[in-house]
C-alpha cells in the first residue's frame, strides 16, 4: 500500500523581520504526526512534499522582499519525518531553496543520513554548483515484494524537471515506464488559497508562474 501526503513544513526558526517581534511559536513541535502515524506506519511506502529546507541557522535565507515567506526547518525535526515514517520526500518545489544552494545541499545530506529518498532531483549542478553529481537522479527506483516501482517528481521550475515542458515531460514518463512495473508521478504547482481547492482543466497562472 502507498500513502501520499501533501506539503510539509514542520516549523521554521527564521526570525520575523522588523517591525515584528521575535517569536518561537513557529519552531517544530514534538511528534507532529502522532495522530496519523497509525495510518502511515501500515503503508509500504509513505511519500510527502518537503516544503522547506532542513538546515542549521548559519544557512541564511534569501531576502525575497515584502509579503513573502521563507522557511528553515531545524535539523532536529528530521527525526519526526523518519519516525512518521516517510520513505520518499518530493523536493521539487518553490521553498526548498529558501536558504540558497548551500541550504539545499545540507537538506539532501540530512535526508541521506535519515535514509529518506529525495524525489525530483535531476541535474542541479547546472543551476546549483554546490550540489555534487552523486546526488543527481534520473528515475528513482525501489523494489517492494518483487514489484519494481518508479518515481518521478516534477515542478514548474527549470532547476527541476519542468512540467510545463510537455514534450520532455512525456518523453521522461515514457522512458521511465519501460523500466518499472508501476510508475508514480508527482508534481508541485498550481494556485493556492481558498479559491483554489482543485486543479483546473486549463493552463493556470498564479503569482506570475505558469
């Protein structure tokens, strides 16, 4: 069986900008998955979307300007992800680079140490020289009960596999389907908010992003 979870931000230790006061209310809480763990632990695979870098405070966030959000999850929170238990985390999204390329690299190191597979990483050195080639993946392959399962992760950004590049997206999916019994494809994109509770059957523009 397979469990799929949406956006995950366990907390952030980035201090609010002036004129807001410093606060610790956004720090990760202990055992955040306790109410859903009974369901997750019975799955062969648990997949989620990691919507924040996991790195130490020395990795500074981008200054994105007013009315924007940046996240930085403290490394101690990865224990909660491992115990949930998550096996694969989709990292092709708009917040994973909140602490720049160095913070992204550190995130991958923490995931590797926890034996959690990152999904959506392809050829990042073209954009992020901090990432060693050893972290690159083509199609993530796992075998469960003699069934070969493939995973592909897409986003709307060229540093990952861009789902708006329909020609190459179809080619990637077709090629991957030939080397596995089951292929699972995920993507991060679309609008957010109370007005965007479902994906529309048309091209969608949100925050100047297609």
